[in-house]
C-alpha cells in the first residue's frame, strides 16, 4: 500500500477548508500506539514535496522554507533536509512517494537513521487566473513512522495574500507568493510542533501512570512476601525449638555417663559447641531469610539427620553403660578380665551436628 493511500481520507477531510478567504489550518495527531511513539522521535527527514500546483519550482521554494522552520521550532533534535533525502532516494531507487510501501519506507528510515519522515504535497502556489486574484498557497503535510508506516500527524493549510484597497485600484501590490508561502509554512509547522508536544505530554503522563501502577504492584508483592516471610520465620522458630530439645537431651545423657564415659562426654561437648554455632547461624539466617528461603528444606533435613545421630549415640551410650555394669566373665587363668572400654560414638553424617 502506498504512503498517500494510507492517509487519503484524512487529507481529504483536512482539505475541506482550503476554499475559505482567510488563512485556514486543520491538523490532527494520531493516538499513541506505544508508550513512547512520539517521545522517541528525535530525528526526522524531509521528503521532497509533491508539486501539484501550476508553478514549476513551487516544491523547491517550500523545501527551502520548511526545513529551517522545523529547526527553529526545536521540536526535533535534528531535521535532515531534502539534499540528503534525495541521495538516499537515489540509492534505494525511489522516484516518488507513489512507490513507497511499508518495507521500502522502513529501509529508507534505517538508511537515514531517522524515527520519522515528513511528506508534503503542494496543491496550489501563486495567483489565480483572474487579473485581481490574490496569492494563495495550499499544502498538505504529514509525519510518518518509517518502522511501522503509521501516520503520526497530518495537516492542511491554506494561506492567502489578500486584496488591499491599493491593489484593487492598481496602486500597490498585495503579498508576494513567497510571503504567503512563508506564512503557510509557519502556520503548519507550528501546528505540527504544538500537536507533537501535546502528544509527548500525554505519553509522559502515561509513562508516569505506568510507573505508579508498577509501584503499587511492587508494594502488593512486598506485602505478600512479608506474609511468606512470616511463615518461614515460624518454620525457623520450630527448628530452633527442636534444636533446643536436642541440646537438652544431649546434656542429660552426657551428665548420666560422665564418670564412666569420658570420651562420650567429649563427643557430647563437641556436639554442644557445634549446636551453639548452629544457633548462631540460625540467628544470622533471620537477616538473610529472603536469600536463604530455598535452603530451609535442606536445613530441616540436616536437623533430622542430627536427631537420628544423637539417638544412635544415646543408644550406644546405654549399651556401653550396660556393658560396663554387667559382671565381667572369668579369665581362663582365674583372674577377672578387665572391663571393656566402650568405643566413642561415631560422628553424625556430614561431620557436624549443629542446625
């Protein structure tokens, strides 16, 4: 689909006012299809105007006026004039806007490194056929996004030189064609700049609203996370209680076998030290609960292993105690055998017993 066919209905509507006797301007910017459709337009290229007027060089006159006018308004960071545009057109073998389809427009935008392209059409330029007719300039202007082919802005302006009393009686001349053209360009570029600034302001408001919405969602997520953190804290507290029970049980068992099992006592003391170290780790885990959340399951499993290890140690301790209290069998030589010294309890799996 060619570029002008995309906007034929819009331009036709904008051109309704072209026959009025006073300067007429109609413009329209399109709703943003993305959050930064207008904000990202920093650099634009100006395509050579299509000249449908009776004046042969009308397009050159408008080109010479349009680029400086756009630059003076400072709505874009850079405006490439038609000299560079014609070089790229020659490279891409573009002879007119009639052959510009979406793919070719995208190539053109990439070559020019621009985010928008200005297209224009001169409908009339100069005086009418009547002897006393005034100068008139009517032109269409549009702004396209080359990456999508979408119309960002379109406008139509008609400017007139007017008829003074002096001109009617043949004493003085009215406004020159170039003055009328300058007035038309001034009006339509100002309208474009105003509409684009308004569109950018709307996009900025939309971006701010989006940021606020994301902040609200983040606050909701943090509130939910706090609830999950509370559950994790409850699990840690339960693990602490279990660890405390293990420590108390180990202390009782160590007290009962202290006199007979010094080695077992040393093992239990070591276990106590490790358990205290594990308690310190648990306290530190409170500060790192978000980071360590995935490790809670492994921590609980390790505590269960320690419990089994302690139970095994206690069982062996009781067996050793029973063995120590039972009468020793008679030695073949008649001398009672020395009581068997129980072996120290094996270390729990993993080499540590603390949580």
